[in-house]
């Protein structure tokens, strides 16, 4: 298959994903259930994309888990994005250091 076939297929897929909701939902959505469902879709997609990479992006899964726990606790307590990311990075560094020190 040629590269143009792949480009055309991806362009068509992207176009359909963006145009189908515009053609299906012409009137304002009145259903509370559907509105709340559509409200949480971006958060669910972002979580599904980032969660596996958090655990596998470090040298050991345990350091990724430590960073995840630290980030969730700080985010739940309302800390800023910069504070959460710096603390999660520090948790990875500390955990990796402890793993190498113990071995």
C-alpha cells in the first residue's frame, strides 16, 4: 500500500470523528445523563492514555507507583501543577536511589 492510502485513511477517520457529532446532535442536548457523560469523556481518555505510561516510564514500576501516589495526594489537596510534578519527580528520584542503594 502506498503512503497516500494511509494519509487518506487517517484524514477520513479524523474528519468523521469530528463531523459525526455535528450531524447527529443538531439540537442542544437536554438529557442530564448524556451531558454529564460527555463532560467526563475527556478526563477518562486522558487517564487511559497517561496511567500506563506513568508506571512504565521509569526504571522500576515501584518508582512510578510512588510518583503516582504522591501526585494523586498532592493534587487531591489542591496543590498547583508545578508543585505536583516536582514532587512526583522527586519521588521517582528518591525511590530509584533507594532501590539502587538496597541492591
